[in-house]
């Protein structure tokens, strides 16, 4: 049984020839889902015909587009009111709540029998996942700058459309622009597997400043006994896209020097701390110095064993041909202003990705989906 609030009905507010407000419905290219507009939303809009139009057109609802339209009409809506409206529209009592988080940034809080989770609209970034009966899985720095335009240090940032520095532009933001961009909330759905939160972003004037591609990027995260992440890119332009992508997962560990990664034995990798020289992994991966390895041509499952925390974090992935393992170590951490003293020892990043020669080439009108699933078990 699904419980879902409206997704994406793009509304344009105008004035009819008789002076009354009217709404122009924009057709969406996404598949629609059978929905019912809540009486609360109908009250907010003040138009009974919204319900009839919604049922007949089977549209979905884009919360931020609607709120942006209200702002363009000169209505006085502060950030607190906007977040409250998002919660009225998308929240599920006792399960999912939209509220202000650190720095006043909007977030979705998830709770249920499966545990707890947190996801910010800033970068569509998951910042917490705590399965029932288990400890927090993700690391967040105490020095994170919770500000618009700044990256959140920790959780699961999305790197897109390039990874690391942009090869042809040293001034471009590292790891692309979507991790510091406000996303739009599309849906919150309760299923038998947990709670799925979907956010999306699209190409605009800001993205075209750095990259000419026309795209729609969707991030669907299901918080349950497992954490499932799906990144879907649609080429909405007329030319082919080439892009890199990564789910830059910060796994919380007790001591990075004492963990082991299994599943990469005999896999070739490029060592970014050694001029990207190609090397061969022999045995388990251990972190004994600054590490920035891109493992090539691998779709294998990775196990992160942490004896001190008595748990194993497993990464299973699909449509991902590279796995990145990263830790800045003491030397690299010293140059990261948003990382607390000694915090480099508390995480290791293991990233489902398609980077370097595994970059995606996507023709016009086509979609590409990368999936990563995290699970936790006791050692």
C-alpha cells in the first residue's frame, strides 16, 4: 500500500480576462501517479477547480515551482513559511516531516519502525541514516558550513557532472555544481520497504555557466532496513551528454586505520595521490596513508568491516563501473577548513561512481540510472 502526497503539478499564476486568478497547467514529461489533492492544499490554493483539473489531467505537483510562482507574484513568504507549506503538502504524520535544519536549510526527517533518516534539499543530500537497533552509519563533520552555495562535509554528496576538478576550468566548483544547489522536493512515499524521498534539479542559467548540458537529475532515496539511492539523469537537450557521477558516501568508522575493505582484490585502480598511476589491488584495502583510489571496471559488492564498531557496511551497486575509495589522512585534512580536528580518522568514503574513462555518454531523450544500496550487519 502506497501513501503519497502530490508530486509535480507545475502551476503558472496569471490574471484571466475577467480579472480572476487562473492557473496555466504545464505538461510534464514524467509518468504521473494516481493522487488525491488534500483538502489542506485545496484550502491553501483557494480554488476548488484545482481538484477537478488535477484528476482530469493526472498531473504531478512541483512544490518549489509553485512557491516560486507565488514569490514572482509579489507575495510575502519567508523561508519558514515556505518550509511549513512543503510540510503541509508532502509530510506524512508520524513518518516524514519537512522542517528547517542546520543553518535554516530545509530538510526531510524520516522515522519509523525501520529507524531514522535525514535528507536536505540542499544538494538532495542524505545526512543521516540510523537503522533500527543500530548506530549512525554516516559521518558528518562538526565544522560543516550549513550555508547556501557551500558543500555539506559528510553524508552522501552527489558529484555531477564532473568528478574532482573540472579538467578544462580550474575555477569551476570541485565535483560539479549539484551538491551545492537547492533541489526541489518531488514526492514522499511510504511503502512496505520504508519511506522513499524523491528530489530533482534541472539545467538552468547557473548550471550553463559551468556546463552547457541540458538535463534533469532525480535523486530517489528509500530509507528502510537498507538505504537505497537512485540517481537518474535524463538528457533533455538535443545533443549528447558526457558526464561523470558519484555518490560520495562518508561511512562513519571508529578508526579508519583499523578498518578493512573487501571486494576489490585483483582490481586495477588509478592512484590519485601518485599522479594517477595505474596499480593492482592485492588483498583487502587498508587505509594507512592519504588515499584517493579509483577502482576500474568493477561492479562488485564492497564490504567495509569495522571490528571496533562490530559491524559491516555493505555497498551493492548497479550501473556503476568504478568505485572510489578516499580518505584525506592527516596531511590532506589540514587543508580542509570544514573538517574538525582529528575527524579524518572517523570516516572512509566508498563511492559508487562512473568517473574518468567510465564517464556516461547519454544521447538526447535518453535516461541513465545509477543505483547504490547500503546495508549493515553485525560482525
